C-alpha cells in the first residue's frame, strides 16, 4: 500500500513539473563580457515558486537543484534609455571564448 501511495505522489509531482512549460534561451554575452550558455527556462508568469532556480524545485534538463529563496525580493536594476557611453569590442580570445570589452 505504501508503494502505491508513493508512486501516485511521484506521478503527480512529475505531471506538475511537465505541465508548467518551458522555453529555450539562446546563449549570449553580457555587457561585462561574460558568456552565458544556452539553457531552458520556465515560461514567465506571476509566480516565484515554479521557477527551476527556486528552492525546492529541480531543473529537469540539467538536474540542478534550485537555491533561490522565493520570499526574498528581487534586486532592482537601473534602466538604460540609451546605450552605455562606451563602445565594446567583441571577439574570440586565443582560448576560443567569445568576449566583449
């Protein structure tokens, strides 16, 4: 009986994880030249609790366990209405990494 209850609970969790939906994000280079690899992310919505990176969740694509506290407020970032006052130079390094400076 315990096995049946456990399997039913496991099936419900797996169904909920697949139902939330996700999308593919292409790789990109940040303003400071850091390369961010392509990945999958949950579809945007108004909940902080169903994101792969949220504590208690597991990313089904990478197997990584979420560590972000859903109760902590998100950091605020400045908005830029115009491009930064510097020009970046982008290209490949001798080690093969793509960076912008």
